[in-house]
C-alpha cells in the first residue's frame, strides 16, 4: 500500500488524537481522504494500564477510526526532548507518510508533554523539508517533505480556536474510539487508581467541549483547531 496520506495526526501519547481530533479524522476519511496516526511515546508513565495494553487499545481505536496506518516513534514518555536523534525519528515518519496536513498537540496544556509535543512536531515538520538533513527508512534514503499546514487540536485547557470543524454525525464513533482505551477512561469493570481522565465526569467534559465548539458555528458538536500559520482562502465566502 502506498504510504502517502492526506492527513497525519500526531500525538504525544496514544489517545491524544482520539480525544481531540477523532471526529475530524472520521469526517475526512468519510470524504475520501487518507489518514495516518503517529504516537510519539508509548504512554508508559500512565497510572493505569501498561505499554502492552496501550498498543492493543491504540490498534483497536485505529481500526474503529479507519485510519490507514498507525505507528509509534517510542520516545520517552514525560522525558522526550527535541534533540537531533528524536527529531530525526519523527522527520522519518513525516517523509514516509508525506502528508499535506499535520494535526498536532495543543500549544499549551495541563500535561507538559502536550505543549512540548506541539513545538516538537512543528519543528520536525519544518526540518523535514530541508535537503541536507538525511534520513532513511528500510535502508532507503528518504526525500525531503514539508507539510503544507500544521493545525493544533485543543486538549484539556480551553484555547480559543482559529477554526472549528462540524463533527456532529461522527460523535458516537468518536466516543467508541475513545472507549477502546479501556484501561484509561471511564470503565467500572476495570480496576486501577482514579485519575483525572478515568472518571465519568471526564467523559461529560469531553462532550461539553464538543458542544462548546459547536456553538461557535451553530451545530451540535465540533472540534476546534489552532493554525500554526495564517491560512489563506480564495474567497471570503470560503469562511462562511
């Protein structure tokens, strides 16, 4: 299968993408676009579950979303930095998938990996276009590739979006993908310590955030994004 995709969604942890951008991914796959997900870390510092269960859950969520590929760069959860070795791992993924659009973590958030991930992803997207940075995959030299746009999804902290996407028809499938992470989110049958994301209240918060974003454009559910750079349009009517 050709590895080129239209959209590459990147998250610091398995489940970051599902929580904040699953509806948008589902919508664009419905529109015929090809999507891949790359998780920067294995989420090994999470209070619940294990690396093994996170991979199983991420695979299940990917199948529910219908993405074409999902990979993990295996950077250190909580401790990854923007050193050259780490950046080249993500650059290799960007060059492999050759996306037009990248979706990235929120620029600032409760979890420090999210804001750090946002900057890391933006930097990798820029560096990926430089000819003198050499990367290989499967022993083959990769060509430079720079995505046309980077959009940051909004996570735990409220950030004012630059635009929102109507995902109303995809609300139920989004939550199905989220609940694929049985060890992480509200599931009375799973034992483990209580965390800020394992309660029923967190599920209610996720729905409320989608309603809040939808209100901006008079739809029931939406997801918000922040543009890495000012987007251009052909006509003012593209903004209606």
